[in-house]
C-alpha cells in the first residue's frame, strides 16, 4: 500500500480523499492555490504545498507545479478527485512517466472514453444498446441531413469532444438542420479545439441513469448499482438518488452486467460511471462514460456500504477489490442535494463570507463540505459549498429525512440553493418519482 498520497484537488472532495487516507494509515499532501491557504483540506492534510495563484489554470491545473509538489514530498500516488485534471489523459501520462501512480484509469481508457463517438462505437461493439445514429463522425452537412431523414426528427448533433452539453444542438425539422450543424461544429471547435460532431436520434423526455462500476487490475469489474440523476439544470446535477424508482432488480442486473462488460472490454481499471439515457418504456441507451470518481458517489456508498474512495486507492495500489459482485446488496434509499452558493432564482454565483454555518446531523444524515463559519468563498472555483446526503429505509422516509435536514441547515452571508431544494422535494411529481431531465423546466428559469 502507498505510504503517502498527494491530492490534486480542493474543497470537499480533497477532504473526502484525506479522510479515506487517514483511515487507511496513509499520509496525505494537500496542494493549494494562494486563495485556498486557509482551507480545511490544507489544515487536515499532513503536509501542504502552495502550487500557484488563485486562477485554476495556474494552480489546480498546473501540471508541472503539481508533479514538483509530489516529487519534493515523496508522494507515491496522486488522487485527482473530480474536475480539474481528473479526466486529463496527458496528466495521467505525466504521472506515469514521473513514476507516480495516478489513482484512476489508464491514459488510454481516458482517451478512448473522452472521444464520445469512439466511446459510442466501443459500447456498440460490446453489445451495450446505443441510440440509432451515425457511424462515427459526420463531416458533410448533406450526409447529416440524409441520416436525419432516415432516423426521423428530432435528432441531436453532439461534439465528439463534448459532454456537459456544449457543442450540442437538437434539430426538430429539416429546415433547421444546416444552420444547427455548422453551429454545433463551430461551438465544438471554440470550446474543445475539435469541430468533429456525430448524430443521434433525440429522446425527448429521458431520465439520466448511471451505473457506478469499479474494476481492479486483475480484470475484475463490479457494479454498485444505479444512480438517478435526472434532476439537473443547465447540465448541472442538483439532486441524485440511489436507487432509481423505475429500475427494478432485473433491470439493475442487466444494466450492471452491460456496464461491467464495457469496462472489461476496454481493460478499464479504478472507479468509473456509465451514463445511460432511459425512455418512458425503460429502454436504456449508452450516453457516455465518466472516468473519475463523481460528485454524487456518496449516494452509492450509502446504499452499498462500500467506501468508493478507499477502493480506488486499493486497486490503484494493485490490490484486488475487497468484495465480489455477489456480496453487493442495495439497502434502503439515499438522496443527495448539492448546496451551491448562488442566487436561487437566477443561478448566478454568490461568492462572499459565510457568516453562519450550521450543517444538519442526526440519524441517516451525512454532510460532505469544506465550508465553515467565516469561510470566504473564493470567486475562482465552482459554487458548490456542501453535499447533503441522507439514507433511510424507503424513498418516502429519505425524502422526509432530507426535508428535515434542509430545515436544520443554516447558511448565512451568501445565497444558497437550499430554498430551491425545499421546493423540489415538496413537488408531488418529485415525491411520486415522476421525473425526467425536463423536470426543472417547470420553474421557467431564465437561461
Ligand atoms: C441526449 C439527449 C437526448 N437524446 N442524447 C446532455 C449532456 C450530454 N452528455 C448528452 N445530453 C443529452 N443527450 C439523445 N440522443 C438529451 C441530453 C440531455 C440531458 C441528458 C442527461 C441529463 C440532462 C440533460 C439535459 C439536456 C439534454
């Protein structure tokens, strides 16, 4: 096992990794920007290194600084968390050539899944259902129109380098196609430096359901079940749950087997997530694979009892997973609300000083946060200040538990999304599990 790990991240996920390390008897090194000198991840790590000024590009994305910090502290491995360098194959490669273990998949797996058209092709070859669409990229507008006619409108044009909604265009009829096609290409080029796009049949009211897997170096892959992530806005998830109300034991098994087959087929190792779109008839289709630990991993931890971050560290050290598929049972129901420091109506960031901070507690409540009273939220990073996670026997109990925990959660000095979460949890449609990626449109927020 590693003696010392450097955490190339900040905020709650850096703390999450430090906690796992402490319980495993592993020393930790925090890196931080000058804006984060007083952060809890710096305080709780055994050592810390300042890696640059506030801007992410010069600190948390600064590969030479982070590698130097690992070298001067004798760190054997780097945990990238999520965001920043977590899905950057170049960073993983640099770690490898510096003799530092990257806690995540190989650069090759990351590259393959980072190209959404290639990922789609790989899923198809594995026998995972994909949406009807183009074979690889489409470069000619005429070819695109022809294909769209065959598929039937609406269709969606997606950037191969995309994910998270950028460079994506939904087309409802033939007359819109040409313009949407060039727009998607130029948006993709501007955002990712790659104009390549592909085309799929568009599902109008899908659910976003994803399968958490984890794989070891020996080729073992285990599914930890699904997460329902349909409650989102502008491609930012707001609420996640495990299980999904529409996934029964048989479907869970089938989706899990598909996800594991895909992981094995690309010799995937470490934690990963296969995202699916699901239609009203419970048909599921591969969307993309995330090659990192995700923000919403706690809901899976709550229903499985598995510590995903510890398992990531174990498998990165070459150890086998500490469990087999038949030892996984999904117990009860878990919900996570992402608490962001932002204006609840307009979703604009609300940086500043948190003047009072009282996180909830009690049975079945977990709060993953790096915030505290008098903490100053820097304007340079994302606006999430806490994840409020509950677990209970049933979904109804979990909703009530979340409602009482939200009532206890005091955050003063900045605006937060707590009132929005209270509103969503009170909705009859949410309570009945009647949700889709279109759920938030009912609030008619400005875009
Ligand atoms: C889709 C889709 C409907 N049909 N693809 C959004 C993010 C990007 N990774 C893919 N996305 C979508 N792809 C087909 N063929 C709808 C979305 C989509 C979406 C998906 C999951 C969660 C929220 C979403 C919000 C808008 C669009």
